[in-house]
C-alpha cells in the first residue's frame, strides 16, 4: 500500500507544474505562497534552530540542504526531500509527530513551486536585498559633485577648499585672514605629532620660500615616529589600553606594551585600515579559536 501511495504522490507532483509563459508576478506570488507554507509548518525546526543542519529561510541554504542532502531538486518535486517529507513519502514524515501529510492545497503549492524551479520571492525580498543600507557606515561611498564657489574661485586649490568656500558663501560668512607661516607651522606640529616645533624647526619652515614648503613640512611630520605615537592614542583609548589593570589590586600588565607598539607602528607605516582590523581580529582571543 505504501508503495502504491508513493506512486500516486509522485505522479501528482509530476503533473503540478505551471503553465508555460507564467509571468514574473505570478512566479513571485507562488513563491510567497510556498514560503508561507514553509513558515507555517517547517521553520520552527528548520529556521534558526537548523535541525539536521537544514535552514529553509534562504534559497541558498534550501538548495544546500542539511545532513540528508539538498532539500529541493528544482524542477522535480517528486525527487525533492522537502516535498517527500511533507507528503509522507518514504522514511521522512514532517512536521514531526504529524500522522497525516500536509493538506492537499499546501502540497500542490509546494509541488508547483518546486517544479517551477523553486523561485524566491522577487518583490519585497529582492528589493530589500538590493536596497541601500540605512546605516551610513554600510553604504557604498560615492564621490559627490564638487561645488563651484561664486565669489572665491581664486582661492580654490583643492576640492576640499571648494566645499568649505561654498558653505561659507551659503551662510554669508566672512573669510578669516590667512594664517602666517609662524602660526601655520605651529598648527601643523601640534595637529600631527602633538608637540610644539623647536625654534630651529620654525626657522626652517619660515625661511623656506619654495612653493612646496608646506607640503614638505607635512610629509616630514607624517614620516616622524611621533606621528604614530600621537594618533595611536585615539585607537588605544577606544580599546581601553593601559599598562596596568587600573583598579585594585593595580596589577602591572608586563606584555601590554607589545600591543601599544604594534598600533603605533601600524600608524607610522600607514597600514590600510581593513588590514589593521583583520590583524586585530586574528590576534584577539576569539580570532585564535
């Protein structure tokens, strides 16, 4: 009897196919209906729980299947484990504890959906996957159009100047006077290495009349070891670095300096940020597991 029943179910599954020329909207609607059947009957075990290694929440994991192999053979409902389990054909009988297969309407929906290739919903799901993420950090960076100031075009030396001057004009603000070379060299030293320039360093810049004087100053400061020491502090503060426990008992951490020096060296070598993050994960306790 079981064999005869299996033949009937297989025969029914083979005939439940969509008519040629099924529209994309109809295909999407069918997929929504099929996923509703799965959500109602299957996802309690084969959703986040992933029983038997099977996750039916995405098409990729559906096709990959679990410990028994692929759950669906697109285009062939009769050979699909998912359909066989829902129809109680063979050794599988799902949902667990059910004495009867799914209702005929649900089985027909699953069979038609699988025979059409098991398409995934093409409306909201795909639109959501292709939509721009809401959080700014996950959006693809786009280069904005550079504005053109109306009054101060002669002061634009780079795109950043164009944005600043355009905003100044928009707010109807007056320009501050240009900084003198003495002020400029002190600003550069404090910003990049956190230390004031010596009298000799000030004289070196002030007396350099070449057009590249400021560019040479910045390159010199970026190449200085103090640059990494200054800017690594911000990262070390974020990760709560300290040479000691900072609380009672105030235990000294004898090897903490290795990480401090690694961060400083990374800044001085201008290490790419993505590589720095990968290395941070690799050297963390979680990364070593």
